[in-house]
C-alpha cells in the first residue's frame, strides 16, 4: 500500500490532471462511459486514502471531467490509512458503504473473501483485461483458488535501487554493472566503504517500517525462496533458499556495509537520510524522483539532489531479478445502487491519460502497461522503475496475507536487530529459529478461515 506523500504540487499539475478526461488511450469509451446509458444526476461515493497532498480535493478535480461528460456526480471521501482496513471490512460485511473504494493491493484478497464486492470479470475486457497490465500487477486483482476479478489496478509502485552517481565515481565503480547481481551489489558497497569513508554505503528501515517485508522479500526471491508454497497452503519462509535471502541482508550489517542506525527509522526517515546525503545507496519507490526538482523540498542536500541514479534490483544465483510491486486497486461494492455508473467511473480512472495524470500527481506509476511505458520513457531513472515493474512480484493473493505479513515483519525485524547487536547473538541458527517461528505462525493463519 502506498505511503502518504508529503509533497507540494504545482497548480499547473492539478490543471493538467483536471483535463485528464480527454482519453487518448486504447480503452474503448463505450456509450455507458460517455453517459448515454447512465443516470444523470446520481451521486457516487468514492473512498480514497491519503495518496497526495490534498487527497480529497486532488481526486475531486481529477474526476470533474467524468461528471462533465456523464452527469454522474462523485463524492470523494478521504479515509485514513490507519482506519481504512476496518472501515472497508465493516462496510463489506454490513452491506452499507460507498460505491467504490481504493484498497491496497495486498488487501484485495481479504476484502474479496468477505463477499461484499462485485466480481468484475465480465467487464474488465472493456479496459483491456489481463493483457493491459504487467503480470504482477494483474495478480493483485485475483484470489488464489477462486474464480473472479475483484478489483481493477489503479496506480502502482515498485522498489528499485537509488544510488549517488558521484559516490560511485569516487569509488571507481561503473554504474552499468554496480548492481547487476548480488555479488556486484555487495562489492559496490564494499568499494564505497573503502574509498568514500565520509558516507554510509547502504541503509534500510527496520521493524518500525510498515513495509519492512517489501525490503527483504526481493532478496528472498532472488535466492529462489518464497513467502508461501505454490498452492499457498504452507509457509516456505524458513526454507534454505529463503533463509539465504534474509541472511544476505543480515550479513550486510555484520560486514559494516549497512548503517545499522537506520534500523531505528521508518521508511520515510531512511528516505530522508538518502536525500540528506548520509547514505550512498537506498532502496525505495518512484515517488522520490518527483521530489528532485522541487526546490521547496529542503530534505535534499545539494550534492544528493544533483547526483541521483536509479538501478533495477540485482539478479540472484538463478539469473533473475525480482522486486516488490504494489500500489492500490479499485473495488466496487456489491451494495451499490448504481453498478453501471460505478463501473463507468472505474473505466474513466483506468483510462491512460487519467492514470498518467494521477500517477504524476502522486509520484507513482500508472497501473496500465501503455501509460507505464510513456512514463518509463521520460528519463533513464524512470526507465529503471519501468523495468522493475515488469519483473515485479507481489505476494500470494490470499485473504490471510495481511496477518502473515505482520508475522514475517516481526521476525525479520528481530533478525536484523540481532545482526546489529541487539538481542540474541546473530548466527545462522538465530535466523533459522526466527524463520521457523514465522513459518509456524503463518501456517496457523493459513489453517484459519478467511473471515
């Protein structure tokens, strides 16, 4: 799920977003989407989370062209990330809620299992269906072992490597190969430590970060591990391959390549450490790119702002590179009185230009392939994120994933702390013990019903 982005947005960007209704995408604007088959004057309620500087106002401007075309009004209501899970769950169970809601990609299976949302399978071909999205993104609309499409991807993000170009130059490292695989990733950090001692080679957040699992799992995947078995019936987080991925991060700490003080920070705080010039390398999302040119963002040091490079995540022993891909989807409540109008709004929000405009506002990427490509072509740094999204993975689409992720987060935090000298002494046995505990807890959750 996306984090709240505390950024300023120029009036011109909002003006551009408000013009997003002129759809030049390949999505076919049917008569329903144009309003000829819709009930003019009705009001749809749309729940959104704090995605942008002024979430309600920004999105209300974004949907204004839809209302102008169709006569269907939209009441945008902001719901905080701290309460949205309970509010969406309660609305789905009670049958009393909005018409459409935003949901974090990893939440969709849980909400879908509650039975309160429309299966959109018969409609999604109108927006290109599965073929219009990268595989990892489309998978966020599914529930494993269950027929149906329960959401439509809205905007997306992936994790890539941010690095300081000037620091790599001082370290004598070629950016083209610096992060090519796990070995070169570690060698690059070692070169920075040896040759540029006035900056920490690498940092990542610890147990305070809501997205700690997103930071660790790419290294697990690179090493051939997985969060769950292919049938999602058993945890595999304690497999030898998964352990190797977790130990890769732990070993960066014990090798002195990972600034262990960052483990006491959350993701935003570590991001600011990179922007402020303390870290040479950091793993983050595309929203940072949008802040580089904003002079009012005073978290940037002059040197860091002028030397930002982005590289895809490294490949593992199997020759493949993985990263976490997330974002938010749109779900339509079963209890809506206006299913055709609700779908027309989802189609509008899925159009290429609207997705480009809204993603630009958020500092994210569009969910659809064609607009993703347009954003990816805008710069070399954006290209790195585009490449990451195409090979990105998300977690098994099962209702219990949210609870399982929390269990993994706790154990990953314990492991990284031990590598930093906090708590139990760090060793392979310590890592195995923590992962065994995580697997046991996950298996217990998998045995429970989704509700």
